C-alpha cells in the first residue's frame, strides 16, 4: 500500500467505527425514550409488543413485577413470631498457653513454670495416660491457667452432673469466666470444652529423676550407675534374629503389648518415637547406665518413662509393639559399650529359643 491508499484505508476504518457509535447512541436514545415515556403502569408496557427491532435490546428490558395485591397464602406456619429472636448459646472462649516439652523437663518443672500442679498437666491433656506416660520431648501440652481439668461436654450433661462427676461445686464451674456460662440456663454445647477448676483426674505415673549434672566438658555426670549386669527386657526368650554385623542386636518375638523392663539401672536419655539417627526404631527408649553402657529398646507400642527419669533394673518402662521398621510385634534390644554394639546374649543369663525362620 502506498501512503494515499493507507490514508483512505484508515479513514474508512474510522468512518465505520464512527458510524457504529452513532447507531449505538441512536439505539440507546430510543431505549431511554421508551423508559421516559412509560408513565403508564408497567403491565401495559408488557402487553404492548416491543417496538425495538434488535433482539438483544429486548433482553435489557427488566422483567416487570406482577401487579395487584400479592396472593394470600393461608398458612402461617412459617410466619415469624412477633419479636423473633434466636437464643444463641455462647461457646467457651479459652486462650490456653501451650508448652513444648524439652529434654530433661519433668511434670513438676513444667508445672512450676506456670504456677499449676503437675496433676493439672494431666487435667489439661487427658490423652496423657496415667499408666503409660506419653510425656516426652516435643510433646505439646495445653497449660490450664488454673488447677483443674479440661472437660469435653457430652450430650445430655449438665453443670450439676459435671460438678458431681468431679466432686467440685457447680458454682466454681460457672464462676470461671472463660467458660462463658450464661445465667439463668447455663446451657452447655456438646463437644465444647469447659475448665473445671479444682478438679483432678489423678496423678502422673512418674518417678522424679535425680538431677544429672555436667562436668567441665559439658558431659553428663551420671548420678545413677548400672549394676553392670543385664536382665532380659521381656519375659519372652524366643529369638527371631540373632546378633551379626548387619544386625548388631537381638530381636525377641513377643505378643503386642507385653511388658518391657529396664535391663539395668540407669537414666533414660531417649523416650520418643524415633527420628533422625534412630529412624527405623519406632518408639524407642534408650537408657544410659552411667558406666559407658547403654541399652536400646525399639519398636515399642508405648513408652512409660520420661527422658531424665532414673530407672532401676527390672522396672517396667514400656510395652512391646510393632512400630518403626518392624514386621511384627517384637523387641529389638541392643547393649552398647561406649557406642560399640555388643552381642546382648554375651551378657544375658539363662537360656533362649531359636525362633529364626
Ligand atoms: Zn532388630
């Protein structure tokens, strides 16, 4: 295209656009015109055929409302009552502090930080079983602001029945402000949680540890020392995997949940679901015997001790299980001599059964 052609081409383009705009304006005015004219009732407008040629323009016309009185429905069941109001029960509004258990902490150490009793740790965290203490490093604890129990409301319960359950005055539950119990009905919402001040659900199964001091090099100075003798960690003697270079331990088969005992006296240094180095061990307890020896108890179903706790030879420390890399309930037991994994059968007395294969 030369310049002249280009000029005409552009000009014609502009003319088409301008023409289109004019048509649109004209149509719009026509619309505005009909709207301005409709001083008559809208019903008339509907019965009159639309004088607008363009189909899309009719879509813009609003659908008229039906005229005349509204139909009477002879049913007042859904009619609002005079002065309607929804009674909405307030939910408890707690704002609990949380505490992450650190190594070496005991229930008393934690409770003292918050000015509550150790039993209140149990009261705020009812998942902590009394028989099998799950209080271990990393556990997240709800810290109740007062001594008591956190109670989850069940359907049908009343303030009176809950007060009766915990043997505390109902007035104390009502008076605890964050419970949000409203006079006069003190309605309870099932599944909501109330703090029951002064209540208790029992005491921790926990033996206070002896303090473990550290020497100048920062190494623990064990206050508790092993006897140097080792007893079987379970009642079973059925060995499914012996000690070898690839498996520097023994596996003793067991039913799920059989008791596990401290093989010798010492201090618990690990009591948790294993991570990091101990990845495959599942729930693991490690006891340091203070004499260079450690014992390892792996794949447990539950742990009954706390890091820092001292245990004596033969003390119940947990229960057998199938956690971690394990193909069935058994205990994986190691005796380490200054980090070297020795053959436990060299130190365990008595006979055993060969259950391999
Ligand atoms: Zn094993």
